[in-house]
C-alpha cells in the first residue's frame, strides 16, 4: 500500500470506488499546525479536477492501469468497436471515452487504450496519421492563403493551397494540424 507522502503526478488512485490520476502533489507545512499533502486529482471518468488533502503517511490505494493496443473496426450504437491486437477480443468503447479521437478514426487505425479491469478510461491515438482529403474549401481571396480541408474521417484541417481532393496528408492528431503531403 502506498502512503500520501509517495504521491507523484501520473499515479492512479482508487478513492471511494472512483479512479483518479494525480495531477499535482505538494507537502504543506503551516506554523503551529499539522502538515498535510495537498493534491489535485483528475477523475478518469468525468475528467473533473478536484483538490484533496491527505494526512502525512495516510494510506492510499495506488492502482495500475493496463495499456492495450487496439485496432478500430467500426462505430456501433453508442460506442465504437475495437479489436484487441494481443488476444483478438472485440472491445466496445463508449463515445464519451473516445471523445475527440473520433475525428481521426478510420478502419484499421491502431491506438493505445488504458484499462482497469474491463473498464476503458482513455484512448490515445498515434501522434501522426496519414489521411485522405475528401473535400477542400477554396480560400476567400489571395491564392497564397491556406484553405480548409475535410478529411476522410470528417476532421477539418488547415492546409496549404496546393492540396487537392484525393491527396494523402500527414496530420498531427495531438494538435490537429497538417504536417506534409505524402
């Protein structure tokens, strides 16, 4: 069992049946008072950040999330169906957990997912993906301006004026920006 003195950012804790990631941890000492550990914790389900104080050496339940590689298959109902590459099990992940990653999902895209038991808490796309341009909005005036491209997945990215429909481009999924034509 871990104690509150050992808390560092990135750790995952189980508190009252909920999972939290430690965002920050600081030992606070006040004159004529009892020192304590002040933390900021992020709820892994709701993404809400809370502040919580712990007594010095208070036992806390540290949990390990399991990282698994998944391949996107297709949307189904209120979620998305993935294939676990390791054991070939099908995994359904809710729309809420997938979040904005859905903008870059197409059949065959591999990503990492964090699990605790059978519950998925987060998905992480590869930083770069190669996607086809499905539609291009022409710039308003000067031809040297950038224009907006709609990708095959529905994501919109600002691209240089030479990009045309059918081009394959490399996109940074973390910041949603065009990198290069492939």
